[in-house]
């Protein structure tokens, strides 16, 4: 196996985290995901070995996968007016896109001027401010009649991602040809 390739995409539970948010509360899932993301990011910054770093990256992906469904679900609760909701989703998308574009630049700057672990500390101050303000500003919401949990779909989605990300997958040449991976 290629040592530089993680053979799984632990971000696969996005749908299951959305379903969990419907049951226990979307703000609660957002706060749990944020705390986990922040704590494991700090631990990753000081990882003593490569194995610890890989394990931390898996944890970051799992907790990070709680953030997307929770934020989008909360937007529906906070912004009841269609125009306001569209604007909020546009701003959210622009912020997400700007982070994807500027993240590597900020990471490169940090790597040039500080030690490698500094890239994992970038989110910490933002998350501290978020964790102070979110319980005060965000309402809790959940689905009063959530549908049944579909464990088979969750398992199949994770297995499909495991298969897709495995270097010997028959779909990898197609993905490389189409520049998906």
C-alpha cells in the first residue's frame, strides 16, 4: 500500500451526523463537532509520531463531518425568510470557498515561518470564539418526527468510500482521468 495514502475517507458519516442532529439537536451536534475538531487539532499540532498524526487527522475528519450538516440545518431554523436564507447560504458557501482557496496559502505561510504543527492551531482561536458565542446566539432545533435510522445505508456508504479510496480500486483510473481524485 502507498504509505502516503490514507485508505479511508473518515468524512463519510456526514449523512449519519445529520440524522443524529435531527434526533439529539443540531446545535448540540455542531458544538460537539467543534469541540472535537478543536481539541484534536491541537493534539495533532503536537503529535509525537506519524501514527499519532494520522489518527488525529482521522479524528479531525470525523468531527469535521459533524459541522456541515449541522450548520446547514441550523440555517433553516435561524433564517425563516426565503430571501434571508438564500443570502445566508450564499455567504456560508462563499466563506467555505474562501477557506478552501486561502487555507493552503495560510498553511504555506505558517510552514515557512513556524513549525509544521502550527497549521493545526489555525482554527483554535476561531473555535474558542465560536464556542463562547454559539450557545448564546444559536437556537437548538431537532426534527420532531425523525425518520428511522438506516444503518445499512450508513455501512454501504462507508464501504463505498473505503473501496473508492483504496489504491487498487478499479475506479481509481477513471477518477484520475476525470481529475476527481
